[in-house]
């Protein structure tokens, strides 16, 4: 095998393709979330901040350093995925006609529901004494998360997080667009879960169907306590397995009451007649 053509014609384009894909996905999720919530809206959503104080710049530096390593791991794994796709071991397809539009729309929530189960069980496994230090401890160095905590992984955890994609592609016929949609939802959900702001209506958590969706507070409590609330998209697994924090709903109620009290105090201050200085 000649080294130069192997690199220029085979490996090079795959590395570039991987870098382009992974860095766009990362920027799309974490930078956009950071920019919108922490820079543009932070004054307006002050009462939605889950915990104070706001993490220091030093923490964000540490998270960015490890996020860069995570993107590198993902790019390296993308190369194997391209190779495996060429060998035809995945059920990825391009033509909607292959499985029909109904399957296209069913496959998206199915991939998300299965990812939630994969995430819950691998997450719980990484919290066991045997695996914690080598896999998940780095992620928990962000005690009070920021959107950049999303990719703050040790290399071993990055591999575990990534493995859902090839496993799912081997088992489930997936249109390229469906995969792209699921990966986009995944990174946005990840960045939001670590954003430190409760962006969802807090009352949802007590409603029958909307209560199945995890709020930002759900994962924030996981970082605060270092255990419990292991789920990603849904509250199902934590409720079935008894790992949901017992005061999760109460915590949301407290936030809601605090936000209402602050708003009421501000309204009252505005209505109070201004003191006119004596001439
Ligand atoms: Zn954890
Ligand atoms: Zn986390």
C-alpha cells in the first residue's frame, strides 16, 4: 500500500469529513445555547437560573479542553463508521421509497426512545465504583454545569456515548435525514440539560404526558448531588427504577414560587410612587 495516495485519497477526506461534521454539530448545540441563554437572554431569564453562583471562567476552560478531546475521539470513530458503512453492516439508506414515509417518521422517536434507554443504563454503569474514575468522573468535575459540560468527557466515556450510533444503525433501518435529525436533537438536548437555566415550563413536570420529559433541573440535580436522575430525555427509567430524586418535583415548585415572588416584588416596586426631591 502506498502511503501518500492512501492518505490523500482515502484517510484525508474521511478525517476532514469527520472534523467538519463533528465540529459543526458541537458548535450548533453548545455555542448556540451558550450565546442565546448566557449572553443574549440572561437578563430576561434571571429568575430561571437554577443555581448560583454562575460557574467561573476556569471551569469553562477545563470543559472546552475536554470537549476538544471528545470531538477528536468522535472524529476518529467517524472514520470507522465510514469504513463500516462501506462494508454494508449498517441499515442506513438514502431513498425514502426503501421503507416509506411512515417508517421515516416512526424511526425518529424510536431512535430517541432507544437512546434514552442506552443512556440510562450506560450512565448507571459508569456510576459504579469499578467504572466511575476511568469513565464518568471527568464529566462530574462540572459540579454546576454550563452548556460546555455537554462534551466534558474522559476519552472512555466519549467512546461509550458514541457507541449508541453504530449499534442503532446495525439494528434499525435509518434514513440519512432521520439520523441527522436525531443527532441534532441529541446535541441540543445535551447542551440545554447543562445550561443552568430552566428553559421548560416548570408546571410541565406535574402534567400527565409532558411530565415524561426531563426538565433542565432534572439533570442539574444529577450534577449537584452526583447521583440519581440518570435519564436523558425522559423520566421513565428513573421512575421505574426508583432513581428519581424524591424532591425533584418539589424543587421545581420551589423555583416557580421563588420566580413568582421576585416578579411580584419588582411589579410592586414599579408601582410605588417615586420620591420627589424637595427644591
Ligand atoms: Zn453522572
Ligand atoms: Zn451531565
